[in-house]
């Protein structure tokens, strides 16, 4: 079984998948005059940080095309639930620095970006 599915399609397993949980706070959250913090959590959202090490130009293209939609449905292993989950995410800025670009060796050093739950 693959680690990640994007819009129902299996993709290359990332070198790193970092799971995160963000608290979404209401507008009335903040510190009062007595310096006590008052959180008004209205929701929690998942955040996934993904990276692939040393992808070929073909792998880089396939990965970036898979995540090019405004929103993507991701099936992934969720650390909190302990199960495979499917959620809708939007993709942050993507980067793919080049490593080597010679005649027989065309690779990027990595591809990385963050997914934030919608």
C-alpha cells in the first residue's frame, strides 16, 4: 500500500512526511490586561510538510503536477487518529532546487512544500 494518494492517485512516497496540528482561534482570543492568555479554539486543522530527496526531472514533474490543483484530496497516515484518513488540503509555496544538470544526470536536490487542511 502506498503512503500517499493525491486525488485518488498513488504518488511516489516522500522522503519526509511531517504531520502537524494547528489550532484555529476565534477573533476574541488573546491576552487580557492581567496577561492571562484566553484561547477560543474554534477548530483544529492538519498540516503536512512533504519533501522528496534527489528526484529525477521526470519524478519532479509528476509530483508537482499531482499537487497543482487549487485543492487536493489527500489520503495519508494520520498521526493523531492512527488510521489512514482522507482530507482536503491546499498547497503552499513549492520549491525544487537543482542539484546537478549534466548530460546523463539530471536531478533536483529536493522538492518540498506544505499542505494545509482546508
